[in-house]
């Protein structure tokens, strides 16, 4: 739906790629929003670290989290 509305969307599976790939994308792309899908409780510390680094690099970006683990812990 976001693409249909004219937004550029990029997805990066951090179960396959590494954090350095995530930061490399941010070097060349300035997203208005950054979302994290939290499907495993074990990934919470990594997501928190990525969110903090993202806030530092892109303070203007809206950060959000979803997924069943996020709902269970943060909801």
C-alpha cells in the first residue's frame, strides 16, 4: 500500500543480512520512517541497539516496532 501511495519502500531481513548492511543503506537513503519487526524475543537487544543507532543517525525519522514479540513485551 505504501508503494501504491508513491512511497519508496525498502525491506531488509536482518536474519539474512547484517547490521552493517542496514547502516550502509542509511548512508545513501534517508528514510522518513524506519520499522522493526520483532518476531523473536532473543532479537530485542539487537533491535534496541539498532533503534538507538538509527535515532542518532536519522533523528528526523519516525521509528516504530511491530510483531508478536514487540506486542508481548512492549504492548
